C-alpha cells in the first residue's frame, strides 16, 4: 500500500491553518509546518502560528523548533521534514504539510541540487559583513566574484546575496553551477508515495483585506509588540531572516520612536500585501498542476 502525503500551500492570511485542521480531523492527519518564519520560537504571534488550542487538536510538527539565529535553509528544512514525515507514516497517519514557503515545497517534491556544506566560518564572516556594511556593498563584492548571480539578484536582497557569496567562497563555484545539477531526493521520484498537491487561491482584494485585518488584530492584542521587544533584547544581527519577518522591522522602528503607531501599522500592512503578491505569483508559476482551492 502506498504512503499518502497531503500538501497545502498558499499565501499568507489565506486560511491555510484552518483548512489543514479540518483535513487533519477528516483524514487522521498530522500537520507539518512548511513556513520559514513559523519554525522560529521567537515568532509565535507575528508569524501567525497555530494557537496552543489549535495545536492541541492534533499533532503539529516543526513549529517554533529553532532559535532566531539559526538560519533554516530549504535543505535543512527538508531534512527535518522528511524525518517527521517518515515517522508519521510509520505510525499509520497522514502527513499534511502546510505553509507558504514555496521553496520548501519544491525541495520536498522535486528535491534539491547537491550544494556542498558551507564552511561555517565563511558563513559567519559573510553574515557579519552584510550586517556591518550593507547588502548593496555585499552585492558589489558578489559582482566581482560571481557576475551571473549578481546580475539576477536585487542589490537589496541581503539573504540571497549572502547565500551566493557563501557558496562561491566555500566551493569556488557559482551557486548557478550547483543549481544546474539535476535535483535528487524528491518525493516525486518515489514509487511508494502518493502526493496530493493543493494550493489556495483567493481574489487579490479579498486576500489584501484579510492581511490588513489580521495585522490590526495582532497589534490590538498586544502580543506582536511584546514579541518584537523580546526579539530586540536578543541583539540578533539585522541580516537574519527572523529580523526581517513581516512586521518586525516596522515595529522595531515604532519602539525606537522613529515612527508613529499608525505609520507602523500602515507600513507593515503594505509589506504584508507585497509579500502576499509575491507568494501568489510564485505559486501561480510553480504550482500550475496542483489542485486549486479557491477560498
């Protein structure tokens, strides 16, 4: 008998978690997180993680398992996710993988190209340099070392610039060289697995309204601001993904009295809508053969 896995992707604020809970009850499933911010323990409210009450209704995995200074690459997530998924299958249950990080889903379904392990000292040096200087300066450095990757990355994309620098400095080859190697390890290559692939779609105006409303609720509840205040006390480098999560930079500016609360809310809502738009574009381009769930 083949093993079944259900995938549920979708943009932020589209109702993924509620849908996953319904499916978990219906199919005897266990929920596996596929959101790059919900893996962090410091981001419970701003990342819209399932509530403790929701998590109590069925087993949830890979939520809040990492500290904010521990970057979670697609390969790292896939390794953790596969261990959890195999365990769920061993117990006769159905894994329901839910989230909004497209690259995580891609790594699970089609696998990843074999980029060698990055030298941790090089990684630390790159992160510190990007934090101390700027993404734009790091981009100039990348131009000299890896012109191709520099040409396809925005000068402000510190996370991907850092990744490209780490790879070229650790391996002597461009990230593109490794990405061009056919991926391995994907579930689509296994004959013993049935993959049900679903992606939530929603009218853009409706999704944007949900994004705006949810952020206001987070602020009114007060937990989001408390969360960022605690995050600031950890003195994490600004280049870390957790420090650039939706709402974090804006709330930090508010707590430093650089902007008003109304400005903080407006800027956070704009950033969230822009992020949701990018997610919708990615899923439309990459998940054309998935089941479309219109909510």
